[in-house]
């Protein structure tokens, strides 16, 4: 009997996860990846599942929404989480990774899977035959973008996203910067650049008057709040940065024994600690302006940039009108979507959508029904419910958060952390039970 074949377009986190999960169910996969033939503005390497920065995977704590989603994916055998845990670097309570190790592990796993045929080519239109998963990411453009728009009825939506600059460790002035995590949580995993009031004032004036790069279509500053450009944040008010990424609370400057007026944090971006990400400094400043303004930060006066910050357009479809909770098109069951193009915001959220799309697409190809469903009491199920709920008005990209999960139905003693842990325990119980039932399907 012929083994069913599905087509997956895009080898980012969602596409790689989908391919891996479909293969585990005994389905053959044709995985199309346009790199290295062509790269988007956010691409720098040729590997699969490329990350923008080491902390793109965010919190690793169960009382945090994305932390719970990570643990759910670990239980379910996610390829993305296997790689993340193996390539982890210190970052306090966050799951930061060595980006090259992370991508390399996933790339090798996919390439060594005999049921996955990787085709390095660009797809220009949605294939008409067979089951297909579109996991082309939020920067989808060209002919394929036009093909998708035609498929969904030209419902064009987008917002803007940005990445922070990275500096070399050797160029950081350690006589000014000090190693410490806020409140001592997770060890001394961050380098901190303290500012006094006068230094902050000069920095604020410089960043709010610096010259911006021209980003096509960025006229109304439609930005995702979780990745707001630092200069946009600064323009919202003099103290806005000090209540955001420059928050000094929980940090003590060893030179003064006191809390700084403001503090810029640097996070290790690779295993060897040779480069550091400027935390929260997503930006659309011109490159020379980034050098001029960011070198005003104490400890970075001689900073060498291994990558400047960049900004790009992220596109997503109006999923509640188009998709089911299986990430399948309501009007064409052969077509699935996965990743940020569906309106899930974040790499782990994208991987989760890829997991479900790959799982359900494979079952469809095998003409089998799923023995489980993921309810809104789990984070992976709640995200799927959000993107497929037609009652959602003014649909916008969404991170994993406990506001999406079904209510507990009872009161929990304690504060927010205790309540969120109750959510997490309930969710993980369901996910473990589901995974046991799903094991019988896997090869």
C-alpha cells in the first residue's frame, strides 16, 4: 500500500515541527524550503528553524503562559523543545539557547529522517493536489503571498515587528557593567549597564530625536506590543523605558550599593558568551544612529555590533474566519496553516501550531480520526481555540497567556502565581493523558 504524502511549505519552527510530527505518524513529507536560494529580511543563516535572538523562546516558568506551553510540548515530544533544551544557555528564568546549536539540531534531525524529503526550492502557488501545510511565516511575499490572498479572499492583514541589536562581549566595559539577575533570580545571568539620572536624560533625548530607517508601509506605527521599537516606547513618555526594559528594580550597582536610576540589560546570545543581546532594544533606527545612540549606554561606549537591530512587516491571516482549531481551512480541508501567519505570536506558539497542524494533517492523510482533542484547559488547545473562534472581534496576534485558558471553576488560595500553577497542573494532567493515547498511533 502506498504511504500517504503531505506537502509542507517552509522549514521554520512551525514547518519543521509539523514535518517531524507527521513523520512520527508514518506519513511521508515533502518539505519545501526557499533558503539558501532566497532569504527574507529576517533570515541570516541557511539552517532550519532560525531564531532572531537567543531569548526568543522566553520564560521557562510554569506560572507563565509560554512556560506552560513549553512543558506541554515537552510531554508531547516536540522537536523544537528537544532542541531548545539541548542548546540552552544561562538566562535566569528564561529559556535562552545558542541559536546555531538550536537550528543545527533541528536541521540535522529533519535531514536524517528518511520519511522527510527536503526540497530546496521556492513555491509560487498553493499546490492543488494532496494535503498541504502552509508554514511560510509572517514575511510571506511574492507569488505565494498573492496565491494565499486569492485563496482566503484577499483579506490582507499585517503588523510590524523588530529585532534587537547584538554586541560582542569583548567590547563591553566590565568596569561599568555588572553581572546580576533581577532579584537574584536564576543566578548572575545578565550583564547590567547602570544609568544615573543625567545619563538617562541624555539617552532619552538622543533616542527620541534619532533618525529612523524607512520601512515600507510603516506609516501609522502598527506594532506588536511585545516587540515595540525602543524609540517608539521612549516617545510615549519620559519614564516609559524605566518602567519597561530599563527598569532598575531588583538590581543593585556594586559600585554604589544602590539601585540605579535606569538599567540596560544584556543577555548572553551564544553558548561561548562571545555575543550579547541588548534586551528590549528592538529598533528601526538607522544603523549609524544605532551605533551613536546605543554607545551612550554606560559600558557600551566602545561597543562593537555583530548585528544591528532591524524591523520588518509581519503578515497574518484572519484565522477565526478561515481556520478550524485543527489549523485547517474551513472551506478547503486539504489546506492547513501553521506558524505566525495564523496569528499566533511567538516562536513557541508557532511550534505548537505546527505540532497540531502536522498531527491533524497526517491523520487526514491516513484517513484516521484523532483519539484525543486538546481542550481550552490546555495552553496548546486554548491557542487553537483562540485563532479559530469566529466570535473574536478585531483579531490580532496573540502570545500564550492564562487569559485564554478556560476558568478553573473554583477559588485558589494565594496570589497570581498560585492560581497560574493550578491552571498548569490541570493542563499538564490532560496533556499527559492525551499523549499516552497518541502513542499508539506513532511508529
